[in-house]
């Protein structure tokens, strides 16, 4: 697991105690695009399932993830794609 990928996973685990968390580095599929540095770790997909998202709108869930990763989103992460669910949604 890359350093940044691991840091993202650790922060989301601490913030939401997810029942499922997948952090995928998708940087290779963006190579050559603006904002895609050599070496990757710039574009990620996060799939997170957590009780903390129960009863919250999709926008509120995404805002919560963005807040937890504010430092990464302000710097090394160029793009973050999210799938954010409650356990009832699987």
C-alpha cells in the first residue's frame, strides 16, 4: 500500500470506523493528464461503508469524507472519487 493511500485509509478508519473500506489508487489511468504527477498517488477512489452515514444525505456523507481528508485534498490528492454508503445500503 502506498504511503498516501495508507494515510487516507488510516484517516477514514479513525473518523468513521467503517465496516468496509477500499482505497484504490487510480492514478495510472490518468497518466499524462493535467494534475497527474509522475509516480502516481494523485487520483483515488474510496469505497466506504459506515454506520456514521446512516440517515445522512449523499452530499453530507461526501462533505464528511472531504473534511476528514482536508489535508490530502489541499495537497497531494488531485482527484477523489467516492462511493459512500451506510451498512443498510451495503
